[in-house]
């Protein structure tokens, strides 16, 4: 019978051929009884000795061979992919989002933005106790394993099994470098397999010191800080080679849970963890017991650790500053236009505002557009949404300033007469806040009293298209609805946008380029800005517009904002008192104040003429004393300080019918 060749596994990935005789079966000789002979043959299927058929074994070994080949190809493909898409230097590159330290005009740090990553460190240039602290607590067999440590994995599994939960990880320093540099934070078996393959690749390409250097240069240390150099400067105002033993132990201890163990977050927890690091170093004979006992517990002293990582102003100015700074190592210092003294004054005025549980937005700027103070809400920690820059709320009657400016440009004057009488346009009939109509009145009185009927009639005479064009020229970019109610401020506009329009009126140049960066106001940029602005005619438009704003702030709905220096402004209150606004200027400051609820609920008795006007006055009274900058040169009639504001009952410009009924009842019994 012919011999059959079979493949059997041998050592490694190689195979050898073995010649084997097939099993022999006894076939009885024919004795004339065919039926008996047939019954004596072995049954079809498996041989009588129970061994598997030869073709089945050949298929099994063929599948094993192909599987090993596929794994080899997968490993080779992974290595090629890593070489192409994951260069070894990636862990040392600066972050895309630049780290910036914003400073006020006085040079005081006011906020920090972005993730800090400084220049890489070289383990060979670090004291032994610095690199040793990380090895002792994170991967004590770092010098012995080849990227993946089976001993460490087994020890972690045993510890976790005894503890009944995750108490210890089995990832090596090389695996951690693979994870932070090349992989996402996904927790899955697939990602762990990728992590192991990349770790093996790193060990084959880099020395142990190179791996440790890249690890220390890229790991996260909390507070938005990456890398040992940035962490040393941030927490201890020191270079890595100057770290004391206790400081190195604290930084090494943070790696396990940086957000929780950062000394700026929980100093006691950070110190307890550093004690474990020191004990591990002593146990591995990196330091003596005497050194461990003598090590001083570290305390963060770096200035960066005390600067807030988010404020309303910093969030607003960061995108513009990032374009200017670009990606780089370290912390870039960005000078801003914010005045620290005025900012503190603004915060105090907002805190003391009589607004109950309502929200508030506040912005103060120079007539040329430099923002000097900003408050976007009652608490940044509770709500970082900036109501001074992001919220688009109806300004109400504060938009009437643009209507009257368009009228002045069309040839009207403050002494011209407009009818304050019922008006109906396409079935819509606006009413005045007090329910009264005064008949023929001057534009000055209509503006000061914030007459809705007179303003709508004036807007229709001037033309809505002219009003919208005037708004655009003043820098209003928000959508404006071309409807009869346009003149009453029914289109949503951010507070900072409308305040900038008032700044343009005050300065006499438009539009105003609002900025929070000092670099935008260097000589070259200022010259380019002035060349791009248009100049108002001071005799025909600018002075009459100031006349109207002066009347509103001193004799009209905004008289609670009046100061002992020339004050200009306009109130605004929307339907059902959902929004209350005051925007005005005096000295060298233009201020916008908005009060309202985020859910658009009614403010009750709050209107633009009380709480927002009071916040304006509270801020301005202190600001004009500490701010020595002079404002635009005013027409002669506004040169002398006005008398104290008259003690008249407040004018409520709300359209709430219940309030009108209450006022009428009070008149009956008064």
C-alpha cells in the first residue's frame, strides 16, 4: 500500500514532514458467503482505532498556519501604520490649543486659558530622585520588562481580586506613553491590545531613557498642565532639575488621578499620596529611610496655580488671542485691555444689584471699543454662559436711539414735532407704557419719555430700510426684522453689540471695533482703524443725538442713572418686563447693562429705568473717580456739570396692563 505524507508541528513556526504507515485493516478472504464477508468489513467513517481521519488533521494544521501568517501580517501592518501615522516625536510636540496667561492693563494676571505644555525634559539631565519617583510608583520593573510586564499584570490582577475591585493597574510606563501619545481614552480590549502592540514597538525603537523622557514630557499633571517642566513651573515655580525630593514625590503621585490629586484641588490628598511615593522609593532602595523621613511635604507656590482658568472676559477674548499666539511651548503672556480696578468695581456693582434671582450682563468699554470690564452673569462657576456677549435678547426701547439717529440724518431735529397719538399699521397698534398719549410733542420729549406711538410713527416716516442701514453702519450685525415693531427693539441683539453702537455715537466715529486685546491698539492698527471709520457731522447729527440721549438720562426714563458729570443714555424694557436694559456713557466710558431671566420669565417690577440704571450709576460713580482718562470733546452746552437729578417719581415704561391699573388706583387714593 502507498505511503501517505502528513504535516506535524515542530518547534517555532517551522513544520517538518513525517512518513507514517496508514493503519491496516483486516479484510477476510472470500469463502463463498458474500453477505457474511460484507458484514465483517469495518463500518464506514472513523477507523476502528478511533483516530481522526487524515484529511481533518491536515485542515486543522492548515488553519493554524494561516492564522499565524495573518497575525504576522497584522503585526507588520500595525508597525507600518505606526511609522507613517504616529511619529515618535508626537509626544514631544506642543499642543494645538495654546496656553495663554491674560494680564490686565496694569500687568496683573487675570485668567489663564488653554492647556500648558512646556519643552521636553531629558532624563539624563534630571536628578536621580526626580525620575526615580515616577518609576518607583508607576512601574518599578521598568528597567527589566520589554514594554509589557506579565509580572506586573499578574500582581495587579491578584491585588484587585483580593480587594474586590480595581485597586492597581498593570500598565507599564511604556504602555502609558503609548496610550497618551497615540490612542484615545476608550476602555476596551481592542484598545488594550493596540496599547500592547505600540508598547512593543516603542521598546524596539527607543532606549529606556528615551521612553522615560517622552513619558515625563507628556503626561498630565492636572490644572490643564502637561509635562514635567510645565508642572514644575506651575506648581513650584522651579525647573525640573531643581525639584526637591518632596516636590518630585508629589508630582509623581499625581499621575494616578491628576484632577483629584492636584495640590491646588486637595493638598492633603496630594501629600498622603506623596508619602506612598517616598515609601516606594525607600522600599526599592532609591533613597534611604533617613532621606524618606527627612523629606519635606511640598506646598504649591507657583503663581500660575493661583490664577483662575476661566472668566467671562477670558472666554470671550481667547479665540482671538489664540489666532495671534499660535501653538507653542509654555505659557504665552497676552496683554489685554481689561482694567483690574474697573473690573472689581463692575463685579461689586453687579453683586449689589437689586435684581432678586434674575441674571445680569455687564460690559464697559472705551468710546474707541477697548473693553475694560465685563460680567457675563451672577456666577461663572455655576453658569459660564456669557450674557454680555452670547445672549441675543431684545433691547426694547434702547434700540430707539438708532431710530432717532436715522431721523436726524434725514433732516429732523430734536425740536421738531411728532404726534404722540394712537397709530395702527397692518392691524398692529402699539401703546405707550403708561397708557397715555400726549398729542403733539417734540422729538426730544418723545425720546426722553420713550413714547412707543411717537417712535413708531417717526420710524414709518423715516423708513425702516434707512433705520436698518443706520444700524449696520453703527456695527449692528444681528438679524433685524423688517416689521413695524422694528423701532421698538423686538430683534435680538447681544449687549456688547448694542453697547458698541452707543460707543460709536459717543466718539462720533463709526463703526467701533470692539476688542479685548491690547495688541489690537498698537500704532499701526489704530491708524488702519481710523482710516476705515466714517465721521459723523458734529453740527447736524452728532450734537443733536447727544441732546436726545442727555434728555433721556437726566429728565426722562433714565434719570436714575444721572451723575454729577454729563450723562447720556437710554433705557429699554421689553414686553411683560422680560428684559431690562440701560446703555449710557459718561467721562471716557460706555456701559451696557442687561437684566433678565434665562428662561425669558417676567422680571415683575424691574424695568430699564430702575435696576439697570442703578447698576450703571453705581459703577460710574466709582469708575470716574479712579479712571483718569478723558472722554471725547463734548459740545459746549454739555461742558458744565448738570444739577443733581430731580426727585421725581420713576417713569415706568413697561407695557404690563396690571401695573397701569395699580398706578391708576394709587392716584385715586393719593
